[in-house]
C-alpha cells in the first residue's frame, strides 16, 4: 500500500499512529461493501475470462468515480474507442463529462494526459503490452493517482502475471459469470457485486 501520510515517513513510534489521519474515500453502499475504506490513491487488479464482467464492472466503477469523486480516464486498449464503448456507455448509463476515453496507452502517453486524471483504468494490460514491471513503473510514477488494471485470465483461471501483480496492488478482484468478488483487499472490503 502506498503512503498517504508523509508525517509517518521513515521509522516512527507506534504511538504516532494514534494521532495520524489518513484520507479515505467515502464510497456509497455496494461500492463500500466491496472495496472497503479505500485510500484515494488505491491500486487495483481485476481479472477474468472474456465475457466474465470485468470491463462491465470497470465501466460502472469509472462512471461512479466520475460522478462522485473526480476525473477518470479509461484506456480502452481492447475496444480502441469503437462501437462497443458507445454501446456500453449507453447501456450502463455511465457517460459523464468527467469520464474520458483513450483508444490506447500509446495515445495517452503521447498526449501526456495521465497527469490530468484522478483515476486511470487500463483495459487491458495484456492488450496494451504491459508487463508486471510496467505496472510497477506506473504505480511508482503516479503515487497520487488511483490505478485500475484489467487482466485477461490464463487457461488455469489466474490473471496473467497475477502472482507478481497481486503483491503490487492493494485490491485484487476476480470477475466470473457477471459477479465480481474479492481475492485480496488491504482496505477490508469483502463483499461481491453482480454486474449482470
């Protein structure tokens, strides 16, 4: 988990934590149940088979964050800003002025726009050609942003590179048959969410 209290940097006595204040996001109902008391700069990995609901979950979450918490960028590497983006936005009713889409990671980097957003979705890291080292690099380079990484499953049902990635993120979710469930959560969330 990345730090969000600079007063506790380095070696500190345990009693200092009694006075420390940490920022958490005030999530509503089912989001709070699923994700817990997340820090504003949380990191998340969601994985699943094709058609399992991982992108649907991310569209819903991106729309929710844009409506209630700040600016969100969705890097739609798999859909490349095609018809399916329009269809999902309309079907899920999540279009919002604070939710923007980039057709590729390359476009987002070339335009130097990542700094402009509070929440960045990478869908998917596999299509974007991101390795676990790339994921770690983004986490290190953007410590004040929430980063959500979408991964395709291997044939065994695990996220590609998941053994490495699970240690690098705060939250790991798995999508299966339209249900999203916690695999790991440093913020205490333990619920499930049905997305279709």
